[in-house]
C-alpha cells in the first residue's frame, strides 16, 4: 500500500472510530468488546483498503464488524455481556427523563439473537435503509424485514410497558 492510501486509511479510521465504537457497543453490550471489535474490523479493512470502494468505506467496515461479531459469538458461544453504561451516555448525559427507558431498551437488545440485534442497530441506530442493511449483512431485503419484525415483536414482549416508536424508512 502506498503512502497516500495509508494516509487516507488513517484519516478515515481517526474520523470514524468513535461512531464505529458506539455501533459496536450496541452489538456487544460491553465497551471493551466493542473496542476490540472495531480494532479487529479496522485491521481487516486495512489489509483490503486498496481494493475497497472509497465512496463508502464505512459500509465495508460495518459489514466486517457484524461478521466478526457473529464469528466471535459462534466461536465462544454466547459471550457474557454486561451493561455498564454506553459511551454515548458518558459523552452526552440524558436530561430528558428517558434514561431509564434507554437502559431498559439496551438490556432488551442484549437479549435478542445477534442477527436480530444487528438489524435493529443498523436500521434504527445507524438509520440505514433496508437495502443497505441487506448489503451489510449479506442477506436479502426480505430477510431484513422479517428479522426486523421478529426483533421488534420480541422487544415489545420484553418491554410491555414501553411505547416503542420505530420509524420505518423503506
């Protein structure tokens, strides 16, 4: 890899690492595991950097993160996940009174299968359209829709008192 490509990768990694860690935290439920996941994904991306479309390198990294997370889960069985507060809450405390609901939602997310959790994180946290979620996850749009439906139904079972308002963007 030439110096120019190395510099582009360094700029990309520096500018997007915090956002990637926040997304990884929602997938793992643990700050240290999230940091490890992002580091692993960036290392794999670095090797492939010269061949990646540079219009959307973040999509590539997110796909690597998701696949790496699934691989960890399969290798180690279900990882023991603990909820200790997210990087988002440490940077931006919530004064709106919705902190309890967000904590309950995060705990409920951790109870979902990895594939369903990933769909919700990509659709509603990352605000990606279904087509792009399908590309990242390597599945069809129909699969994204069915996983989303099952995941939202499960969240409603786990959080019966919470009003779940999820904006669907197709």
